[in-house]
């Protein structure tokens, strides 16, 4: 029998967990409200968000106290995608006004955020929590780094129930965008994302062009010469 004096601290601890633990649904709802208010046409109204940062702080606090399991992959992926995008907004605001996320030293690999019960950098979220666990190149079209060179941030949260549709939609949108995939004659110029993460796009003997054509409406000749244009690190501000 457990002594009564021992039971009270255990019950108190369990009570604390019940108070602080947040459901993933609450996080998705808060993220959705924030993106819907401050994001339009892929651009972020940082000025307005900087003037009223409470919404972001609330969402990040919920993210800090939310726990997701890889046993529920759609919920897990949706959580970490939204957490990444919200953390980017926080990173920008911490040095606002700014012209680029790169103006903040260690923006991607040093600055840490408390999310999902862990202290992680943006690179940790992308590479350890997502890429290391899933063979999913479409992550690169929904993780938005705060720069104009990124695929656009959407004005809603990524949600488990529609995640597959959202991943597909954003990938198709990016790879059919003439400013993102530039085809001229026998040449195709692509974002440096395809250079930095080349291993994600050339699996099973496929080339980058094979990958592009999997999502493009107007196919690119497999004999086209591939090049990479310089990434645009200017802030994706409204």
C-alpha cells in the first residue's frame, strides 16, 4: 500500500500536468487564427503583428505545452510544420524591423524555441523532427523561412485532417510558378532549395527534373540544363 503522504504529491503533480497540457486541436485553432489575420497572398503583416504580439505568444505557449506522437503521423507533421512557421515569425519579430531573417545571427541554427516540450532551433525542427523521420520532399514547400525566396506562407494552419491535400496543393503551386521554376528554352533554373536538399529530390535514381515533372502541368524536357538562381533572402513582408 502506498503511504497516504506519498499520494498527495503524486496527485498534485498529475493535476499540474492536466492544467498545463494542451491539446493539438487547440494549437491548430490558434495557429489558424493567427495566420488568417496576419498573412495574405503569401506575405506577412509583420508591422501589425509586432504591434500586437499577444496572439503569437499565446500560440507559441500552446505549442510549448503540446505533445504529439509520431504514431499519429498527420498530427505530428502538421504540428511541427506550424510550429516551424510560427517560430520563424517570432524570430523575425525579435529583431524587428529587419530586412531579412539573415540579419539575425544564428536565426536558423542557434536561436532556440520551446515547442513540443523541447528546446529546438529552426534547423532542428526541419531536419530532426521532420526530415529525419519522414521521406517527404514536400516539406520544403510548406516550411517557410521568412524570405521572399521561400514558397509562400498560407493564411491558415496545416491540419491533420487535410494535411495531404495541403502538402500536394502547395507543392503543385510552387512547381508551376514561373517565378519559382524558370523555364527558358532548353534550360530550367530552380531555387537553391534544390541544391541544399538535393538528396530529398533525387531518390530511386530520379533526377530533379523527374521530381519537378511529377507535379508540373507543363512538363520539362528531361534533357534540359539545370541551374540554380540566387536565393532571395529579403523579408517576406506585406
